[in-house]
C-alpha cells in the first residue's frame, strides 16, 4: 500500500479534476494511473503525458470551448515552479510528439494556434533541442 500523504495526485487534485470535468477519457486515464500513485513525482508527469495523448487522440471530438479551456489552463500554469515542469515535460511534450506523429493535415498547426505565448515559447525551445525547426506561420519542418 502506497502512502498518499504528500502525494501529487492528492496535492493537485483540482488540476486533475479540471481535465476529468472536460472528458470521461481523462478519467479513464487517471484511473489507470492511480494504481501507481505514490510519492514519486515522475508518475505525476506520466499522468499528464497520458492526458496529452488524450488531447491529441480526441482533438476533433472536443468542442472549441473545451480546447480553449485546456490550452488556457496550460498557459496559466506553464510557468509555475513545480506544476509548470509537470505540464511542460508531461503534457506539452506529449502533445507535440503525438501531434507531430499523426501527420493529420493541419493538426499540429491547429494546436499551435491554441497555444498562448508562454506555451508556444516552450514548444519552440524544446522543439529546437529535438532538431525540429518550428515556425508558427509555416508549420513544422524536420
């Protein structure tokens, strides 16, 4: 049995619930990760990475308002000292990797259009380290 004291899954339950309220798909992912919930922070990053998978996989199932809420949440929290790292390395990187893999017409550009300034700066910096040249006006070139 894992100790739930000081657990990120408890500490950030409002942030997790934000996603669960948007879609049952996030709830199913959350349930799968609860089995492994303990005091290891990397597991919280993995949960947010799985949320990124859902965002890309179900992108066209979300309505515009839901997508705007998600990307506003990301923008508002990406510079938080702790949660921002989880969002950046888990959620945002997962979104970028999975959207780029999909090669679905303009999916990546549609995602970039939803990003706020700070989120876009993070994506641009991270992408350059990964060898992806990113230009919001013309899309992604490898």
